[in-house]
C-alpha cells in the first residue's frame, strides 16, 4: 500500500475510533475529538477510522448500549444491550463485524481506541447487572476485545491514556518499532533479524532487563530452528517487552551502559558533564531528552556506529517532543 508523504516523512497507517477524529458518529450524534490525534499525531500517522456501531447499521443518532453481564452463554457472558431497551442486542453483529474487519488490518501499525465505550473500550469499561446496577469496571468493548485477541502484536492504546506522557511515549515508540518490523518482515534474513535486534538492544533493556537476556538467548543460535519460528518468537517477545513501561531507573541504567560503551573516546570534561546530566535525570531534575541530546552531541564528536543506530536514542521523530515530559 502506497503511503502518504509529509515533511516528517512517510505517514504510518494507524487505525482509530472514528469519533476521535471529530466525526459525529456517536449514539447522540456528537463526536469525541482528540486534539492530540487530529493536530499532532495526524502529521505522522495516516489514520484509518472505524466506527463499529455505525458499520453494523445502528444509525446516527441511535439508542445507546452498555455492557451487561447476562451469562446467556459461557462463551459470551457479557453482551452489549440497549440502555433503555434491553431487547436491543447488537452483540453478535458487533462481534461478527470485528472478526471480519480485523482480518484485513495487517497493514496497520497501531490502533487508538475510544475509552469507556461498550464497543471500542480497551479496558475498564463498566459492566452492568441485568437489573441496571453497575457490577464492575473490568469490561472490554466487544469490538476492542476481538481486535486485541486477533491482532496481538498490534500496538493498541486508548485516547484517554495518551494524555499520560509515559503511556503516550510508550505507545508511539511501539508503533514505530512495529512499523519497522513489518517493513522488514517479508524480506527477512538472519542478518536482517540480528541487525534489527542490535538496533533495539538498549530500548529493550530500558523496558525489561530480563527480556533483554531472553531475547539475546533466543537469537544466540540462529541455526537451531527455522528462521520464521525464531522471528515469530522474537517479535512477540519484543512487542510484549516494549509494552512494559520504562522507568527513570531503567532509563538511567541504559544511559550508564551507553556512557560506559564509549567512555574511552571522551575527554575528562565530557565524561564529567555526561555523568552530571545522567545523575540529574536519575534524581528527576531534568527530563530524558536532556541526556539523550547530550549523547547525540557527543556521538557527533566521537562517532560510534553501534551507538548511533540505537533506537533508544531515536525511537520516533524527535519533533514529537515526547521525551520532554518523561
Ligand atoms: S466509541 Fe467506537 S462505536 Fe462509539 S462512536 Fe466512537 S467509534 Fe463509534
């Protein structure tokens, strides 16, 4: 599929709940525009919008639905029923649409869902007792549930959670990592897989040092198993690892590894400045972008191929400015 180009490069195809783009598709004829999606991310992502409730013909406006614990079947104890008219039950239609749609989403590199929706909510959707009382808040929208099950590698996040700087940074880093992987997948060779891993080593370490070792072990004997099997395990491990939040502590650990890797090239002033900046980041006085910029500056003065290619230093376009807030 041909990609749209912008000043920022090629746009990455990402799915989104249609109401988040400002389209008036909600049950009440309104929208839930996300300014971050429409004004910032739209410069980098080519959004493909989906509204499951409209797609199955519920119309605009329409009767609102909610999740109800009906226990009508062991397979689907939760159904989406009409709020005012419980005989309205579009659950099968929503699930069928989700199964059909998710089969054709292989080109997407991420998906942003509308929170709290009985169709699109990724988690913490309110589930009601048939008598109308709230039962718990652990529900998942019927479309979102199928999407998450059928596309386990796809980075998926809710628009509401993107207001959190850490979650926002994490999601976008995952989208860019997944995009890079998908672009490589069809022409994968053992060397290309090892190169990809090399580029992501420090980013993996920042998210989970145990996984860093597991992935290293997985790739340590490329002749042990067919390449496709190793690649399958690798990308599942990688995407699961990147979901885990990096912390100030784990990022500091990575910064110190990088510092150690090229300390022989630095003079004493540079070493001291780098140590100070890493320490200021460690104690929370400055954001992650500060030591990263200093490292990039030092790498320009003291080139090092292995470090320059690290996704940890540039996981997504810098203009997004996401590391100013973490
Ligand atoms: S939350 Fe999902 S189903 Fe509801 S209006 Fe938005 S896109 Fe449509």
